[in-house]
C-alpha cells in the first residue's frame, strides 16, 4: 500500500465533496462476484481483500478519519465450514502481511466483535495488531469481525447490568452515553454513512445502535469491484444528502 500525496484531497481533488468523518461499509457480494466468473466463492473473498486495501488507501487519500468494515457477521457462522475457515485464514493473512504497510501509513487498527469462540492464536494476533498500531494517528481502521449489532447491544447491556447489580450505577443514571461507552465502538463517533455493495438493501445487523442517523447508500457493484469511481459516487451521493437529525434541515423551498 502506498499513498501518493500528490493526489490528496487537500490539493483540491475533491472540491465540493463532503468527506464523511466515519464511513461504514458492508462489503457484500464476494460470492456472487466469483460465481459470475466461474470461480469458487473463496476467490471472491480473496478479491474482496484487494478491494479492502484499495478502500483503505482511498480513505487515507481523501481524509476519512474512521473506516469501519463488516468482514464477518455473527450470522455468517451458518455458512459451510470450509468457507468459514477460509475467511478466518484470510483475516490472519491480512493482519500478518499488511501490518507493515498499515504502520508505515500511520493506520490505527481496532477489531470489534465477540472474541469468545475465536481461536486463542487469532485473539493474540488481533491483540498484537491493535497494540502495535495503537499510537498511530492517521486513519482509524475498525474491522467488524464476528460482529453483530444485536450481540454488541447484549454485551453492553450485560456490562451495565453488572454495574447496577453491584450497586455502582443507579438505573435512572443510565443514559445514551452509558450505552455508547459500553459498546464495542466506545470512543468512536457514529458512522455518517453506511454503504452496502452488491445491490442488497438491508443492514444485516451492522452497527444498529450507532447507525441510527447514518446515511444509507446502496451501490450495485459487488464488493471486489468497488473502486475509486465507486468511492467518488458514494461521496457525491453523501454530499447531496440533507442531514436533518430530526430538525427542519436546509431544504430551499
Ligand atoms: C461478503 O460477501 C463477505 C462475507 C459476508 C463474509 P458474500 O460472501 O456474502 O457474497 P454473496 O453475498 O454471497 O455474493
Ligand atoms: C453481511 O453480508 C455481512 C458481511 C458483509 C460481513 P451477508 O451476506 O452475511 O448478509 P445477508 O445474509 O445477505 O443479509
Ligand atoms: Mg452476502
């Protein structure tokens, strides 16, 4: 991964476009991409990792502060065992082979999701990449792995309930901020945009609480085909949205 400063957005490349502070991406359509080419689904996941590297570079160049990508959901355990093992091996390989370039690009990595049930050696790898990139100050790359929005709310509720049971927290003192701090995404601002590729129009249990006011953008291309043009079309669509947050907005009537 190399980032060319000559095409930084600060040189005017993205004039007029709003850059989201936090972009969430549901990277969907790897299997269909592969099937359409007569290849096994696993080839689609390999191509999906290439698209992820491309997106990380784009976010750095265009100045996105936080990027959260959905790479394996709590529901994806219902897939064939071989596909699951392949995806897990890909995560290991991504972490191992990309660590140096993530470091040289000042990327800070956080992996959110349930650690229980994951192989201890995978957990050590995840801890290691988080520790080694912890002081980086560039793009925050958040990988949702073994993640489910409902499961996130369950684990947060358990933490809060334990505080209440121990007498350290009154139920009436529970606020939205208490919940924000207990979620896996603690400290990370809510996503401004959630993009889903492959034409499906659903959130499939991604950032349910955090995405309450995210702009949803659905694009037709399968994830491995998501490139700079797709990214620019997302920025254009986002820039045209009128975010109202329950207010009256800026529509000119
Ligand atoms: C997204 O692509 C990757 C994961 C969910 C792990 P899919 O594997 O869901 O591809 P499709 O949706 O079957 O085409
Ligand atoms: C969502 O895609 C999860 C990820 C991209 C990791 P799925 O392919 O699992 O979602 P559904 O089953 O089509 O809703
Ligand atoms: Mg899918």
